[in-house]
């Protein structure tokens, strides 16, 4: 029995939408699970209600709202709340899609670099455009830290500029790598259990107890990671937005 931990990340076309030149435009499993994530979030937000005594859906919606709002206020201040729709949308989309992707035989959107890069570039250009529009040339004070001696200022500025333009790389790769590695580990350990059982029979199933226990532990950890990675992406977004709102602070 062959263990193939990479097969779960394949993008499969479900049906063809059209063609542009020789390029086929298809609706894929990735597109499907993006729609699933949006549908789940929409149901949560629209069907939660506004009752004085909240039900389960309303409680989840309110907790999600307050969690993101408090994250923005603590990192970007009250002025950062103007970006609440952006941060909340990113957090909820990643959190729901990551949790859906933990369900066996589903697809994890953020395990593909193109998705995380697109979100990271959205944040990067939002920070750059808003920072320049709001602050003008003062925005570039983020490249000149306070209290740096003049003789090493050029080197520090070079490092700051380089790190600024590398933000989309670290922002996207962190999420992509964690989701990819976690799902591969789950697939490998789960494959060990099945491989031992099918190849060695009863003895194999007994020997598969340890891999099964590790798989269950990894599964619980992966659920936690699915939430934490959405949170890390959101809080880094808030930190970057703070640079646009308060450059040089």
C-alpha cells in the first residue's frame, strides 16, 4: 500500500468555464472550497440574529467580531478600526477555510502558495497605498528608526527597506508552510496505520496503535494550528497597517 501525502493538494478541475486563447478557465476544487468558506461565513453572519440573549450562532458571530476588533485596537489603535472589514474578512476566510480543510477528504485552500501570496500582496499594497496617501513622504520615516547613529544609518535603512519589501514573502510563506507541513504529517501517520493493518493483519492493527495515537494528537494540534495561523496572519496585517497609520512610531 503506497502512502501519497501530496495527492491531497492536487488542484482538480470540476468543470470548464471557458477558454482564453489556449488557456482553459476551469472551476476547480480550490474554487469550490473558497465558495464553501464564503458560504459558511455568510450563514454565520446573516443567520446569527440580533437577540438580546444570543444563541449559538450569534455568540460565535459576536465573539469573532470582538476578537478581531480587540486585536486591531491593541495593535493599530482605534484609528485602525477603519480597516476592520479587511482584517475581519481575511481572518474569517482563513480560519473557516483552514478548519474546513482539517476535515478528512476535503481541500485546504491555504496549502497553496498562490492563495497566501494573493492575500499577502493585498495587505502589502493596502499598507503602501494608504500610507503614502495619508502621510505623503512622511510614510517613509518607517525606514529611518529613531536614535540610530548617522554612520550606520545607510546600512540600517537598507535593512529596513529590504525587510519591508520582503513582508509579502514571510507573510505568505508562514501560513502556506504550516498548513502544508501539518497536512503531510497527518497523511503520513494515518497511512502508517492503514499500511500496517493491511500488510500484517491483526498484528499490524495492534502495532498501529502508536501511529494512531500520534495521528489523533496531530489532528488535535492541526485544528489548533488552523486557528492560530489565521490569527497570526491577521495580527501581522494589523501590525503592518499600524505602520501606514502611524509611520515612524
